C-alpha cells in the first residue's frame, strides 16, 4: 500500500481526477436525462472512487468494488420496494463506470475515455437499438453469427503461408479478403436496414458498396414496376460511384502503394459520373416504399466469394508469370465481369506479396472497375423497355468508361504511377 505523499505528484493526480470525474459526469448526465435516481453526482463519485482506490493499492480497489456492489444492491432494493422493478442497465453502467475510474488511476487515458463514450452512446440509443433488435429476422442473426465465425474462429487457425509448391495459394490471405468483403456487406446491410425509408437512392449507394451488379438488377426491376424508369440513369450512376469507392478502399487497404495508380482514374470516373448525376438533378424526395435486399452474409456467398478470389488470384499469378503485366490486366477485365471486389482484393494481395508491382495492381483495379460498370448496361437493357432512358444511360456510362480507359492507357504508356511508387 502506498502511503508516502511523494508517490502522488500533484500534476498527474490532478489530470487523473479531472478525467475520472469527466467520465462519470458524461455517463451520469445521460442517466439524469433518462430520469434515473442515480445521476451525474453518483457516477462522478464512483469514477473518482475507482481512480483513488487504484492509486492506493489492489486490496483497496477490491474493497471499493465490493462497496460499489453494495451500492447497486441498495439501489435495486429501493427500486423493488417502490415499483417492483430492477435497475439492471443503470447497475451495469455504474460498475463499468467504476472500472473506467480504476483504469484512469492506473494511468490509462484513451481506453477509459473511449469506453465512457461508447457506454453513453449505448445508453442514449436505447429506443433505436431496441427497435432495431426487435425487428431482426432469424436470417439476419444467422448472418451476424456467420460473420463472427469467419472472422474470429476460422481465420486464426488458417496457415499464413503458401501451401502449394507453385506458391499460388495462401489460405490466410484469401480469408482476410473474405472477411473484408463480408464485413463491408454486413455493415452496409445494417445501414440499409435502418435507413430504408429514405428509398431508392440510399439503396443504390449502399447496395453499390455490397454488389453493384445485383443492386442494378434489383433497382431496374423495381423502377420498371413502379413506373419510375426515368430515374434509372441516376440510380445506376450512384451505384457505380459507390462501387468505385469500394474498390479504391479495398486496394488501398491491401496495397497502399497502389493508390498512385488507382486514385486518378477512379477519381476521374467518379467526377464524370457525379457530373451526370448533378446535371440530371433527379435526387429528390425518397420514393415511397423500401428497397428489399437479402442479407449479404450467407454461407453460399462466402464460399462463392472465396472460390472466385482464389481462382482470380491463381489465374492472375499464372498469367503474370507467362505474359507479364498484360496477363494481369487481362485478369482484371475478365474478373470484373464476375466480381470486381474479388479481383481488386486478389490483385492487391499479389502486390502485397511482391508478385506484381503496386502500380500494376492499381491498373488492374481500375480495369476491373471499368468491366463491372460496363456489365451493368446489359443488365438494365434486359429489364428496361424505355429506349430514351436506355440511350441516355448508355451515353453517360460510355463517357465514364472512356474516361477510365484513357486514364489507364496514358498511365501504362508513360508509367506515371510506376515513377511515383519508386519515389
């Protein structure tokens, strides 16, 4: 036990006291706003108690925790006597608040402050979280469990090395890409689930981040049924913009140096598509109704993406070995017709392991994005009967694709991205 006052210098102790009290007040204010008996003063004092107890010693911290449990017991006893209810959430928050104070006393700042903010958010969003949880479907719960399975159970046991004599397949790398795509899909499904009342435009953006071709197919069918075919062009362009953003993010995550080759072409195509969207000026009020999408996380989709990723990576590696950079670029075009996300992840992973240059991976990402944008046209042609709408969409998508092709061609001729990477 520490008893000498020289062990407690004034400035660090003052900072710890301020942080502990601030944490307690933050959580306590939310409890006050929720009309709870235990509010800002109690939470501030409990956090301060945790900080001081941790300074004195472990035995004092344990004794103080017992005191917090007694306080919780007294609070719940009073609540039972008054209205036969338990203050479970407030009790849990009070105990967590004490532990955050202990962390402050031990010299931590980020962890307790971040913990207090997250806890306050969870408490403040009671209505929204209850509404969301109450409306969950069994398939959505299974998807969340599957995401946890592939991320925290399967991935740690996979070998992080090439398992074949030709150096073509690394299970850990392949599975990281599966986790990334599945995670992006699940997060955007949650956003779409929450904000679905805003209609088709949010559906186009969020759906484009998950699967642009599937989103375009569903949107074009829905627009045909509701008589809103005139908005096809804007929605397809928004989906394409979201797909460009997703591929840029994936390429940057797995191979940051490929940004020199991907940024300018994808940004140029995004600006052209955005110009057409702005010129149409069709982003108005939401269309009545919701956009129905199935959960993006399923065992079938995970297995399919894994097969596509591995196939593209193996084919790309072999083509690059025998045909050089042209082979990788061809893989990007063909892969984009199937899954631009898989192709982007495969190319970036190859660059990460030095099989291809980052600049070549960036060019492959741009080409696979171009192919993915181009394949959306026949999808819309099949469902949309309005020739004027199809003409507008074809012209505008053609300008977007031509911009990307020009950017990649210039880069491959003059090797701008290669020079930037070498610097």
